[in-house]
């Protein structure tokens, strides 16, 4: 009878330790999950900023100004443009 009681106490202690360990792991994983959610939110904000920056850099006026200033490009004179019609 004493032996059965000792086994039951040992099983109860092991079960309690298992509960404590699983709760600790659940709390740790929840903290990690929240950190990753915050990181994802920060990346979404950065993505929006990068899209805005890209649209600013690619405006027609800016591209035309760079073409004129840096590449010394100019609009073709009349008669230098050839329009090609697609065949149907």
C-alpha cells in the first residue's frame, strides 16, 4: 500500500512539473509571437515608405530632367520621328 502511494505521489509530482514546463514554454512562445508581430508591422511600415520613395524617384518630370541634364538627351526634331503601325 505504501508503495502504491509513493508511486502515485511521484506521478503527481511529475505531472505538476510537466504542467509548469508546458506553461513556461507557452509563455515564451507567446512572447516570441508578439515580437514577430511587431517586427512584421515595422516591415509593413517600411514597405509603404519604400513604395512612396520609389514613386517619387520615378516621376515623369524627374526622369525627364535627369535625361536632359545627365545624359544630355533632347526631344527629336520634327521629321526625326518614325511611327510604326502594327500589322493586323
